[in-house]
C-alpha cells in the first residue's frame, strides 16, 4: 500500500468519524449511519490492500 493510498484511506476514515460525530450531536440518525459505514468501508479497503501486499511479498520470497 503506497503512502498516497494510506493517506486517502485515513482521510476517508476521519471524514466518516466526523460525519458520525456530527450525526450524534445533531441527533441525525442517517448521517450517523453514513459516517459509521464510511469508516467501515475505509478500514475494509485498508485491510484488503494490506493482505494483498502480504500475499504478494510471500510469493516474491
């Protein structure tokens, strides 16, 4: 996972966290759900990319 991809994924996680907190503060359930979903998607993307890198490294050895 390149630095740029890591930064984009982290930015997506932070945006989701902010959206979730705003939804909590304003009692806006759809926004809170969107924020939580955005965070989950970013974490999943990060995990899949890292797993792919590990597999790639294992085959290169």
